[in-house]
C-alpha cells in the first residue's frame, strides 16, 4: 500500500481515553486531486528495525453497529522517492 503518513495529536477532550493520544493516518491519492484516509491508528509506538524503514505499532479501531473492536497493528513504513500513483 502506498500513501502519505501523517502523525497528529488527538485532544483528550474528544477521545474516550481522556488523555492526549498520538494518531497516525495513512492517506492515498484518490482520483486526480483528492486524498482518501485509508487507515487510522491511535497510540503509536516506534519499534526498532533493521533496514531502511520504521515499524509503527498501535491500535486500529473498527466499529459496526453498536460494537467496537480494537485491533493491534504493526506497519512497516518505507520512504520512497517515486511519485504516488492512484
């Protein structure tokens, strides 16, 4: 999956954890001039890795109806110099 990685801070007033959380969002090109958020992950932690990338571990939330699931995710992110293609 190719995209743009953005790291932001979530305010404690608007999340259920009642503490400031970091959030990682993966965005991908959609059509010619728009971006679409593919996968948000909260409370990320950088993990040591060998090579040219970085490992980011965190929690991804999925909701359906009145249920919420928390999935632990680990992403391997590698920088690229090639332009993003839709």
